């Protein structure tokens, strides 16, 4: 995942957005940690994230404020 997302030219320029779906909260947190380790700024979106932070993550993705990498459990 780090190679695919980290190697994306738009992401490297701060213009790309990636949405990663995970099977559960632990997997979402793990994906976010891996992306952060690759130098990206992941945004988390799952039931363990407070509602205000989830809303902020959605706004950031919609507005393209920064590279938005959201993890969401199904």
C-alpha cells in the first residue's frame, strides 16, 4: 500500500486523494499508521473517531485542503 500510494505523482504534489476501506477499526488504524510511516497525512474515519473529527476529515476531503487519506471501517 505504501508503494502504491506513496508513488502516486498527484499525492507527491499534495493534490491526490486516496480512500482506503478496511474490514475493521484495527485494520483501518494499521493502514493509517503505514501511510503515516510513508510520510503521508492520513485522516481516519471510523466508529472510534469522535464525530467532530470525522466531520473534519470529510470536509478536508471534499475541499481538498490537503492530501486526504481516509480510512473507514465497514
